[in-house]
C-alpha cells in the first residue's frame, strides 16, 4: 500500500497513487482555495418534456408528495422530508438535469463555492433570491466536466408528514418488497399484505 504522504489529491478531493494512477494530457488544476463544506445532497431539478406523465410517475408510482405546483413546475418531496422539496420537475423542450443541489454548512460556504469554482475557470452564477421556490441565496456552477451543481444554505422548512397517518392509504403498512405497485395506487390492501389493523 502506498504511503499516504506519497498520494496526490485530485481537484475533486480524492487521492490517487501510483497503484491507482489517474493521468491525462489536460489535467484540471486543484484550486488553492477550499471547496464548500457540503452537508447533504438536498434536491435535483429535472427538465421534463411531459409534466403530467412525470407527475403521475413521481407521485402515483414512487409516492412523492407535492409541496407546490403550477402549469410549468412541480415541487416534490418525500414524506419524511422537512425542506421545501427533494425534486423539482420543470417543463421544457428537452429532458435534462438542470441542477444537482447541495445544502452547505453555513452561508459563508457559498462564498467558498464561488471562489473554488471560479478558480477552476467554471461558469458561476449567484442568485440571492434562489433559483427555485423555497431556496434562498444560491450558487449554480457548471463543473469542468459540464455537470450542473447548485449550493445553498437558506431553505424554507415544511411540515414533516411521516406521522400524518391520515395521508397513508390502505396497504401502506404492508411489505412492499413483494409488490411492484405503489401503496398509493391500491384501492385496498392486496391479499398478499397484512395491514396493521388485521395483525
């Protein structure tokens, strides 16, 4: 195993060694400033060509909850989530990922994101009002490989729905590992499932 002191840190923060070398004719220089401190992957914004079909899939099949929606955009979250959304579906002409969005540790981390990605020579855009509803001051970048990222700290919090049992439908208590359908699509529990009431 390579001595840790002999390893080289890449621009993405991973270490490589001669045992697992990474080489290129056009390397990306590691910035001299620190990268932003990321707390969690918070949400993804997708551009979809058919908003209704996308809504049907994410709500009726996967069981996500609608936080807000209009004719051009839908904000969704999981039932356990406490921030405004985990997924944004935005109507557009070509399906794409608009942003992989990360929550950072503090508002100061947004300045670090700007400095880090500007030093890499990336396109950087900051919006004090956020790029989506429910999100405050944000930084969007396009990394050297072309991936769109967003960093934010301020976010609207919403009611956690995990204990809102009135939102659960019949069958939601069964073991869905044996079923291919979402609990929200069953009018009654399937015969293969036992609900808590019949236990």
